C-alpha cells in the first residue's frame, strides 16, 4: 500500500477497531477520470466490518467513515467507495 492508504488504514483501525478492513487503491480503474494521477492513491474502496456500525443505517455508517477520513477526502482522495457492515452481516 501507499502512504495515503496506510494513513487511511490507521485512522480507521483507531476509530473503529474493525473485525475486517480492506483499503483498496482503485486509481488505475479510473484512468483519465477527474483527479486521476499516475502516481495513484486518488480513488479508493474501503470494505470495513465493525461492531460500531451495529444498529446504524447505511447513511449513518458512511457518515461515520467520512468523518474519520475528512482530512484525506479534503486532500489527496478524490473518490471513496464504501462497503460498511456490522459483524454478522453479509
């Protein structure tokens, strides 16, 4: 992983103590799109499962993640796709 992905991973681990976490750099899938950079680390997918999300709606869960990653979204990250689950959800 790159520096941006590492930073995002650490922030998410600290905030949610996830059961599982994948931070995937999908920049190469967006070649030529807005904010694409050859250096990468502009477009990400985060898959996270954590007890913190139990009982929360999809929108509430996404807002929780956006809050933790606000500085990254205001800086190097142009796009973020989220899969946010509570334990036991498919």
